[in-house]
């Protein structure tokens, strides 16, 4: 939407009047919907809409950032509504000053008008009043825009300057409040339709008043003359500087309103249809603190339920600060230009490799409509860069700093964007499209590919895997071989027929392909082929080493080529400097291990770069050594964030990171003492804070190890004496290879080998990760599949508390369920809306679900603070001070708020929802909002020393200063997924 507006604005400023017409048609409904909500009269809102677009026509050239057009349009609509209220204040006149005939005529006219208004609007007014009266302003606005303005959640969010998730949350809460009345509301609102001639009326109004054609320039001199003249007149009139500054202050939409009452001698007063008297002085007659320009008009459909301002107080728009870490993140695109500039795309941002080759520079942090497309295809033509984004093709001529929409693209998962002399090609996993007008329109180009498209890969379901341009000919690798476009038809090339072509690399006229032929499920073979004549003839260049592997992942290689150098990246790194005639096996490198779907590029014979789920890796010695290259990039998926002893900790798949300066710098916490087969990896670590110590749950294959941060050395080490939880690795591998022996009873269940406690084996669940864990004093609790296990110092193995025998527990995204412990109290989430409690460290359990004031289906977090317990559910938050008497936490209107996370800072309780951050009022059960919005794709939330921190899916850790004093410390135990 945003890029389309930018294109229309640019066209209009270049003289295209038709572009303005398109802007009017696109936005007139949303402008009218907002105006109707503000003034309460459907037809007056039509006139305001016309006036708004007339002003837009004249002031569009002053908009500095066209991508902010929707917000700018919303502000103009607000101001025009305020102007209408100001101009339509109803003047009052005493009855004693009127003639009897005039008085009688006026009463009769008013009587007829009132009857007509009542007959038309009474039914609809009452219906809307009944439906909307309970909604607060924020929810009423999105309901009106969504149902009347027919705007999507994304469009409403962009229009109001909030996230789409916030819009969805407000609509969801509004529906919950209305309890089935949404359809009735929409039916009533649809009775009011914009007049069909509104667009034409707007354009005719523009034509009547426009003096000249629009221009992209900004007429400075007339404005300067007008401003200087105004200043001179004000000074001549005797106004001081302080009055001038007061006059220049902008109007605040968050200002409070107040009612003024005028006492007069006449016993009766009534409204006359007359224009207000013209005042000859500057300024306003409003009292201090009074809302300017708000009249008392209430005879319309929505006026009685949509006052101009009913918010009790202003909520701050948060300004989240991007901390400097932890560095890392998944990357989905690498692309090198013809002049060897390297670009990377990840997390909605575009980065460029700095000149020193050691860091990245962020070129654009707000790429248009990236979505979750993997990968984002990138290409170059002349001095223009192209990106195939989620819904459209966009282009940049300034090195990626700004982007413009070229046209919408077909739906599908992109394999490659190719540009040949005569056309653009978009290769999808299930078909190919061609564009002959530089990406504006696309048409299928699949003739000759019928067999590959009907025979997709048996595992992935994909038919197309790789593509490249050789000279001006397009090659595609499919599940059934290699194809080349010949005119309008794809022809099969006589190489590796019936083999999957997983990778294509091109340098000059040399073409290299990596092929796969599957054997059994866990075996396959690889072959490499080369063509030195653009694909006309081929010869095999497979290295002489054995290329049969015992794993499907091991049988896939990514090829990268430059000059006469070829690199094959996979289970080993193979290097050839003579176009594949001879090979050197460089061995296994963890940072070079990849799959063909991930991008890799070469800048020269020694510099190779690889992107993937673990970030970007590079080699500057021809592939012999590899290292991470993420300096300057914060696109990390943060699994959880915690604050312990004024130090911030963040967990990611790359490890645990800490920051002692509020996120300005981060260091990775070293790990020691893990079992050797963990290889230093923590898997998907969980972290909790208890007793002033950070604890970490590491997981590898089927084993779990619990670690604690040693204060003196700041190193994570296994908890002293605690057994590793899980099945022996050797036994796991044995079963994976086909041994289906079941272990139960007198087998491994409950038996400790080499300081390991084996859990009962369940067929099909070898990869299931354990659930949450908790620490209370020196007692550790671990949730695994259907049971809660406990360990205390002196015990030789984990003890099964037996909760799994009561009722099935709820599995979270990690494969476990939510758990929290403090003292002897333990709380666990059950499946389908159950909550269990133990007051004796898990020896006995009780179902406390019946005591809860809400019915829920799932839990997002359990927090224990001393004797208090907070449970965040999908139906709102409940709390108890004794575990027996429970209360629902609601907003001021007694409506529960669904919180994703609960955090405590001393005695201050905070929660985060789609609508923003809330704080529990001292001594009450009521939430008050302290910040109006939160970043999207958040994973965790913590408050430390009065500062809010949020972990995100792809932006590391964000920070927001709350401005609230910190309260006294209390023990807090968080149960995090």
C-alpha cells in the first residue's frame, strides 16, 4: 500500500493528474469513515472529505516523505474536523429579541425538520448506540474504519500509525465486548453509502480552485512574504513575543476538553441557523485546558456514542531503542553486483558489506513487504537493483536506500529472479513466470516442463530447485533434470537426466551443476557436472572421493564458482582451481555446512560468503577456514531475555549473551563442563532467574543438561552433582538406525548410567525437546512430555512426581509446558484449560481450575513472586495471593486484557499485550496502560530497574525507558517457554 502511494504521488508531482484521481478513489472511504466518526454526521463527513482532498491537492508537494502519506492524510482529516466544529458552534439568541411571526415560523420549521430527522435516524441511531456505547475510543475507531471504511487491518494500522497486530487485537476485544453484535453493526452501517458522484465532486472542486499544475518544488518566496507580513502586523498590534509564541503553538489532539456554561437573563434560549460573529482579535476564547473548537452538535447517528475525545489521559507512543545485540540472525539473501558490492537481506533490512570487509552497514531497515518469504530474490540490471518481495517487485536506483514499486508479482515461494536481455524471469518452486515489460506484468512460461512439474521431489514436493542465466539463455534445475529455454519452450538437456539438480553455478561461459540421486530414505549419491560451452555439452567432474552418505542432508552440496575456482559446500568443503579437473578435500567446517537452498556468493578466488539460519559466514583464504561475519547486524532471534543483578541476559540458538550497560554492548557467556557430545551447543536454551542466579537448560538430541552461571568466573557450568536428563546418545542413534526395541519397565526407565537419568522411551518422540524448568532454592523441576521431574542435592536421579498420571499436560512450542516454582509451591499448566498446584514440592497435586474466575485454553506464562502467583492465559490474567482465592485482572472497564508476558520489577507488576504495555495499579486489580504499542514479533518481556526490554524474532533486544521509579526488590521466579 505504501509503495503504491509513493508511486502515485511521484507521478502526480510529475504532472499526471490521473494519479491524483487514483489517490482519491483509494483513500476517500477511509477519510470519510474517520470524518464521520469525528463529526457524527454522514453527509457532513462527505463535505469534509471533499475539503480534505482539495487541501491535499495543494499541499501534496510539501510532504517531505511520501511513504508517510496515510498518516499525513489522517492528520489533515483530524484538523478539518476540528475546523468544522469550530465553524459550527451554535450561536444563541434570546426569545425576547424575536418577533412573534418569526418565532412561530422558526418553531414550525424546526418541528418539521426534527420529525424528518427522527423518522430517518431514530432506528439506526438507537441500534448503533446500543452496539457501540460500550466501546472505548480506540476500539470504536478501528471498528468504524474496518467495517465502514472497508479497510484491512494493515491499512487501518498504517492509517492510524499503529501495528496491524494492534488493530487485530482491538477488533478482537471489540468483538468480545459486543458479543455477536458485529454483524448487526455492519448491517446498520452499510445502509449509509457514499454518494456515487463523490469522486467527481472532489475533482471538480479541485479544478475550480487550483491555480496552476502541481509541482514537485516548494514555493518558498510567497510563504516567506506572507509569514513576514503576519509577524509585522502582530508586532504593530502590540503583541509581545510571548503572545506570538503562544499563537504559534500547534493544536494537541490529546488535550482535555471541558464544558462551559453561560448564565443569561432570558429564561429560554434556542439554536438559530446563523453564522457565528466574526471576531477581530487573534487567539481563542477557550479557557485554559479547554478543547478548542468542540461544539455541542449531537443530532446525528454516531454523535452520542463517539465524542471527539473521551480518553482519560494521553498514552505515550513508545520509542523503542534498538540495542546493539546480540549480534546474529538468519539471512535469506546474498547478492553481489557487477562491481563486487555485496548485499545481504534479513529481518526486513538490507545490509551492505563495508569497505574493510569486516562489518556490515545497514542501508535500509524498512524494506517493503518482505514478510516471511524465503528467499527474497535479488537481481541487477544496469544501475538498478530489484527485489522480489512478498507481494511485489520493487526497484532501487540509489544502492538500496529507497525503493519504488514496479508491479505486483505472482504468488509463490521464489527460487530466483533472473534478468536476461529480453525479459525478466521469476522462478518458483512449482513454475516459472516471464515479464517482457521489466516486471510490471507476468505470464506463465512452463511449456516443456510438464513432466518435472508433475513429478515433484518425494520429500519436499518441489519441482524446481535452482536457476541461472548463461549468456542470454535461462537454465532451470528441476527434480527430473536440467532444462534450458529455447524460444517459448523449455528443452531438456542431456545431462543428469532423472536426477535432481540442486545447485547451479555460472562463471563466464562455464556452468557447473550439483545433482542428487536418492537411494533409501537415509542414503543418496552426488555427482557434479561441468559445461564450458554454455550448456551444449557436459562432462562429469565428481571428486574421486566416495560420495555415498548415510544421511540425506549429507548428500546435498551448494556450488559457488568464480573464474576457474569452484567450491562445493556441504558435509565437507571441496575446492578446485582448474574448473573441476582436480579437487582438494578441505574437510568439515561447521560454518560452511549448508544446503543448496541457502545463498552463497564469491567476490574473488579467495573470498566466499554463505548465508543461512545461523547468519553469515565467510572465508578469505579460498575455503580453508571459515568464521562468522555479523559485525553491525542485529537480526537475532531472541528466545528469552532476563535481568539478574542489574545484568541483562538474552538466550538465542547461538548461546547466552550478557550486557551490563542496558544493551549497548553484548558478550557471549562462555560454557564449560558440558558432556563432550554436546560439542558446546546449547540447542534451544531456556533461562530462568532464581536466588539471584541465572540457570540455563541446554538440550542436545534427547539429553538435557542444567547449567548455572558461576558468579566469580562468569562461566556457565553444569549444576554440581545434577544428572544429565535423557536417553544415552548411543541408544538414540541405535534406534534411529532401525532398532525398534522398546525400552520400558526394567529397561532404561529410571535407570542411571554414567550420571545420566533416562526417561521412558516413547516411540516417535526421539526429537521432542523437554518443556520448561524451574528452580526453587536448591530444588530443580523439569517438565518432560507428560511428567514433572524433580531433583535435589544428594539424589542420584530425577524423581517423577507423578503429575502425568493425573491429566495430560499442555505442550508449548518447545515440546513441553509451563511451570513455575517458589518455596514449596509448584504450578503447572494442564491441557485444555487446566491448572495444577502442589504445596509440597510435587509430592501431591491438586487441580485448582475450578477456583479460577476465567475459562481458558492455554497459558503463555506463570509468574511467582513470594506467595503471589500470576497466570497469563488466552482469556486474560488471573492472580492469587494464597493459591486458593483467585481474581481476574482487568482494565478500567472491567474487561480482561490478554497478556503475552508478565514481568515484575520489585513490587511493580507489568504486562505486555498487542495493544501496548500495562502496569497494575498499586493496591488494585486494574491494569493501566503506560505505553501505546509494542514491536511486532516479540518473544519475551522483562522489566529491570524501571526499563522495559523486549526480545524479538528478528531484531535482537529492544529497550524502552518506562520513567517509573523502581520498587523494593522481592524474589521473582519466571516460568518462560
